């Protein structure tokens, strides 16, 4: 099907973590020198998109995040996130409630007759992105009520909430399970050493030694271990493993239960368990939501994967359009899973190409693998052999997680340089290019409520700039205000491809018959209300 733009490829540049915030203070994007981005946004039609709360399938109080943003953008509609699905089940006393979940009932029926224990591994955090401490507490209490011994292995956050708020969150969790007779807090450790993308083989081995073999420093009070780590300058995500005095490790006929909310985080940790001697003697391996990864069919989820209707990628494939998607290895799930609505599959005439992320000291490599991605993108533009080209620059999103303001500024400046190379080819050939983001981070790196470093996502709006021949001369109002769900319908409209019925988003392009635009949405940011 030939597109209305009359040229190919249509180019989409996704700038992770690139939100909009009016305040200059603690705003790495406002402080960065980005002449190319500024010129494009100032010359061509530009608007802002909502990317938090209900607009991306979350509760109204939650900031956006990489999973919600990419799933919504790729689906062309808000995709209900796991946080809402699980919360609904927790509140439901009927047959669809947690108490009646068949996988949970199967777990109890396997473990209880054998006298085994359930080891719950989950986030001690109210962030609701990688996991939620309330889910951990409710599951522990439910299993205890059924007469099952429960050991909680707390994964400390520090990324989606305040960096050293874990000691308060741990106290809340202990209070929540205080009345459960068979529940014991067994260990604590940081997410960067366990379930996060940054967890390496050595740290995962250390985590499993603590959980499986009870081989880690012992302490009478795990909160004391956290306090001591804070005194050494460590944040929650980097807390080394520690175990309680009486914890005895995993024994035969025990079960392991990962209390997760994302399908990718914790996948490697569970793969290592399945391949280990410990995994072979377990009665059950369970997860809260379905994990994505090789060999994880052994892990039984309480909640199957979230999948959406016809996504942008599938729509292009069915229209016979060829696609090339480019990103970093550390951001692979952005495009291999979330962008395609939770389906980990590659369509016909679609290629996902990855550039290796330099994992050691991200702050010292603000450009990451952007140079390699740019070279591949420019080659594709020059050879004109793809109908759609997506370049995902994850730099600001990844480096912003470190909390290093200077490095995040340098990341934004590096991306601007590479964006300039791509824009030069696009403008030279009269192509069409959209520039946007799925979630914010770099625009607010200090929590305004506490004055402390903030490394999590934000509730900011996202920029959307459409670089296209002649549009810089069009009157103001070429683009309306919208949400990230409107990106896919906009791109399909540009390509002359029918928008699927399931895409509730609508094109951002304003035609003569559309009438007045909606009022501009707020460009301010907010974060979760978290303990200081």
C-alpha cells in the first residue's frame, strides 16, 4: 500500500526519558545544549502528549513508565497495566479474586501436604512498576492463613521511589504482616543486584547464595542492615544481601514465588533458579505476572501476559510494509516486547537490530551506542529499502536512573548531535520524521517535595515534533494536543494505512474540518508521593 507521504522510510525517533518541564532547576534537558532538537521543535509542528496515569493504563496517581508508555504508544490505545489487574483481584471477594486464583490454590495444594515453605521474592516499594509491597504483604498473609510457612525476601527499590526510602517501606511491610503467624522476613537485597537490567552474573550468584543457601551476613534486624548501608552512601537498589538470624535457606519441597509486575524484570534471576540444583528440588516455581524469556515455561503465573489488539507493528506487517527497529541491548524490551503490545514476536518484513550497551559505568559513556544506531539509521535512509524506521535513543532514560545530573546532561547533548545527523538526511531527502518519547525522567532529577535526588519516572508530558516537507510553513495548529496513544494512528495516517478499530487514539494531524483544538495539557511534572 502506498503511503500519502509519497516517500520512504517514515522515520520515528524515540527519546527515552525526554519529558517536558517548565522549571530549569534539576532539569537536565533544559540545561543541556540541544540546538538541533530546539530548531526542529521550533521550526516544525510541535505539540505535547500526556504519558501518565489513565492515559497509559495506570491509576490516575501514577507517573508514566517505560512499559506503560511503550505499550500504549505501540497499541494506539491505553493498555491496562498489571498494577491495576492485580489490585482489582486483591479487592475482589468473588471467583475472580486472589483467594480463588487457581494457580495460587495449586501452589498451596502442592506445598502444604509436603510441609514445605513458600519463599516470596518481591519489591519492598510502593512504586508499582517492578512490583508493589502491598502485593507482597497480601500474598504472605493469604498463604499464612492457609497454614503455609512463608519467608519474605525483600527486594529494595531506590529507583522508582526515593533512593533511601526503603527503611520506611520495610517497616510498613513488617507492620502489615505482623498478625500473620507463619510469615518471617528472611532477607533483603537491592534490585540492581537481583531483578534489574543491571544485575550481572556475579550479583545474581550472590543473591541466590543468600536466598537458597542462607549464605550471607546475618543480622538480628534487617532494618539495621539498611541503615548501615545508608551510612556508607549506598542507595536501596545497591543494598548487598543480608539474612535474618534464624533463616535456614531453601529446602526440598519448598516453593519460590516471584511477586513481580513487569514480565522482564526478574526473568534472568528465575532462569538461573530453574537451571540450578535448588530449582530441581522445588515443588513449585510461580510468578505473579507472566515472565518473558527462554526456559520460563516452568514458572506458573497467577496472571497471564497482557496483550493488546492489533498493534502498529502488526498493522504495518499486514499492510506489507517493511520495518527496521533500532535500539540498545539494555533497552531491548522497549521494542521487542512493550512496543508490540506485550507480544514477544517479530513480524514478517520486520527486523529488530541491537547495538551493544556498554554496561560498565554508564555515566562515563553518555553516548552509549548512539553512534552505531545512527550509522545504521543513516544507511537505511540512504538505501531507501525500508518503509518504516524506528530509532530508540535510550540514553537519557538509562543514564537518568543513576541520578547523575551532569552525565544526564551530557547524554542529552550527545543525542542531539546524532539527531542532527539523522535530521540532515531526512530534510535533504524530503522525508517525514516524528520525534517523541514514551516516558519522562531527565527533566526532573530532584524530588521537589524532599529536595533529594530523584531517579524515577515522572508524570510529565512528552514532546511530539513532526518534521515534514512544507509543514514548517503551515499555520499554528497543525497538530492537536493528545496522548502517547495518538502516535500510532498519526503515523498510520501519514502512511495512508487504515487505522485498526481497536486503536482508540486518534491522529494528531488537524484537518480543516476538525474545528478548534483542545486546550493545552499541563506541562508540569509530578512524582509519586514517597517517604523522604
